[in-house]
C-alpha cells in the first residue's frame, strides 16, 4: 500500500519531470525547423525518428507482456492517440508559425480538465479553475487575443488543434492505466507515432526526397528520436500517470513559455509587452498547480505503484 509520504514524494517527482518534459517540448521547434530546412517534412521526420526507437522498444513490450496483457486494448488506444498527437504536433510546428501553433495546441488544458472530470471523476475546484483561467488569459495575452484567429483555419491549424485534443486524450489514458508499465506506454506512443507517420506519408504528396538527405542529417534525426524524444516522452508519461489530468495539463503549459522565450532569444519572434504579461500569467498558473497539495484518494481509488 502506498503511504501518504510516498504519494507526496511521487507527486513532487512527477511535477519536476513534467517541467523538464515541457522544457524539451518547448525547445523542440528549434531542431524541427532545422530539419525542415534540410528538406524533411513532419511525417518523414517522424518516421525516421520514431521508427527506429519503436523497433528497439518491441523487446520492452515483449518482456512486459504479462504486465499489460489484461489492458492491451487500452495500451493500443494510448499508443494510437499519443502517437497521432506527437506526429500532428511535429508536422504543425515544422509547417507553421511557432506561436500560432502553440495557441491552438494549448487549448488542450481545457480538454484535459473537462475530460478528467467526465471520465475520471476528478474534482474541478476553485484553485484549478483559477489556474485554467490564468493559463488561458496568458495564452490570449501572448497571442494578441482573438485577432490571431480572424483568418480561416489552415491545414496546419487543424493539425495543431487535433494534436492538442489527442494530447489530452493521451493524458487521460495514461492516468487511467497506472498498472501498465511506464516504459510500455512510452514504446506504445513511439509505435503509434510510426504508424501515424506512415499513414500521413501515404496520403501526402510529393514524397520526401530521401536520397538528398546527408548522413549527418540522418544521424541527427536518430539522435533526436532516441535522446530528445525519448527523454521528453518518458518524463511526460511518468508525470501524466502520477498526477491528476487537469493538474498535469496546466503544468505542461509552461512549454509555451519556453517556446516563446527561446524563439525570442534566437531571433525568431519579437518580444512584445503582451508576451511578457502572458508568460507571467501562464507561469503563475503552472506554479499554482505545481504547489497544490494532492488530495488523499479513497482506498478504492489508489494508484498502483508504477513499474518501470
């Protein structure tokens, strides 16, 4: 049985790892834009970076088969939804403007909080409502309110929206399946991303120019998949498994702060006063959630200890 002290320690670790994951995802636009300049698009990059990791991870799934066999359907669904979220997000960032993509993607906290209430019975208290309100107000401030959405939604916009919705779905499934080993969940997302990339490549034209890719580019993509994505995904899965869905979603909004700040420092975005205000609001929302004391669970609703 998990003691209150152990639960509090796990929650603190989950919060710290989610902040780390958000930092990696917030900086991900930088290598993605560099890969796009080398002639890769989102589905092609996803296939090259997700596929090898997924193949290597098959051994992990086989080894942990008895641990997830009873919930194989949920693991499959988690992989498909989580993988689709990642491929759509990567493709949107490579095709579109970083800030606009982030706005549409980060409607996901709304879906997560509502989904956590509807499907997992998580309580939406005043503190969480305030955190969500601060986060959404910050998004509006950073992006100039509704003016950013005055034009018609493009394919990139729809990809960003669908990525946010699927991201929220992954968080709900990860939270609802605490007995499935975290490493199995991570491998499932890589497999789902590989499948999603293959399907998008089949529907996309023209085909990527594989022959023009240099050896250095291929090695960089593999490093991005095994190291960058590997760390981002495993810390993400750990965090969303051990924290309430709404809390995890609000904490992960710090990804936007990292993305905006890094794009300004690297000369991709112009720093405006509203961006500073928005970043402060989003940071306040994340801090509000990160310092919240987890409520004790009823005996029948305890989360089993995660097996890595």
